[in-house]
C-alpha cells in the first residue's frame, strides 16, 4: 500500500468514528504512521485531505453508479438512483456531511461526478420525451432535493421518523418534472411545449443534424433550452 492510500485509509477510519464529522491532521498522521510534512506534501492542507477522503469514501458508491446498466425506463432509474443516494448517506453520515460541508471551499470531485451521472439519467428521460423542464434545471432540482432529504435524515432523524418520507418527496419531485409514460403509440396526454423542446434538444445532442452547421445547431439548442424552461400554460 502506498503512503497516500495509507493516509486516506487512516483518515477514513477516523472520520467514520468521529462524533462531529471532523478529524485532525495530527491524529491522521499518528494513525498512518507518517509525519506532517508527508501528509501536506500529498494533500496540501487539511481541506485538501478532507476533500480527498470524501472522494475515497464515495468511490465504491460511484463505481456502482458508473456501471452501464440502464433499464428501459429512465424514470425508474431516476427513482432507484435517488434511493441509492439516500441509502449511502444514511449508512455513511460523516462522509456525506463532509461532502456537502460549506467548510470546503472546493467541492470534492465526488460531488461533481454524482451530478454528472444524474444528468446522464435526466438526458435519457428527455430523449424519451418525458421531461417537463430543461435537463439542466431538472438535474439541479433532483440533486438539491435528494441532498436535502439525505441531510435531513442524517442530521435530524428524530424529526423524520416516517420511513416513507424520502419516497414521498422523491415521487412528488419526479411527478413535477416528468410526464406519464405513453401507452402504445399514443402521445402523452399532458405533453407540452417545454416537454417537446427538452425532448428535441436531447435527441439533437445524441444525433446532431447534418443539415445544420455547428453554429446553427448551437443556436437551436439555445432556443430549445429557453422553451424547455418556459412554464407550461
């Protein structure tokens, strides 16, 4: 095991047992059997260490999300992703609190990757013609709500005793950003201009039109993004 990994494992172990989701660099050095100069050479400062520890702890969770196993129903995949996100937070509260800690001036890479993977699912929903808003907006809505529920459950569990709290928030949010699945060849009953715009934009990103120049395609995408975020009548 290299020195960097040894330091990360020591810090991760201390973090998992910490009562306040914090660790001292001195304790990490003692647990890893290294001097402070070595720790700072690898991580720069304590914030760099904590950010790396979050990425280290989230790696298993993200590795599972990276596996290309989407189902035929991207909305079902979105629900499953929500549940997995909350489950990880509840099982690893200190990692999760640290990941979203305002004390870290630079968000851990794990947070950015989690958002990227979520956006891929949202894009699939849009391409299927089932997204009511622009993918970027939907991604921000889901991530903020998912993180909010997770942080609520691990920070104030006594206030959220209902085991259906997370699924209820999830389903309410999913219903607000997606349309019902069409049956047969029927067009969804509540298909709207924003849904149509989000669908076309997603499909154009997947298969760029050869009849348009790149600048024309970019301009069309800008127009579609505006329409996708226009409130439906």
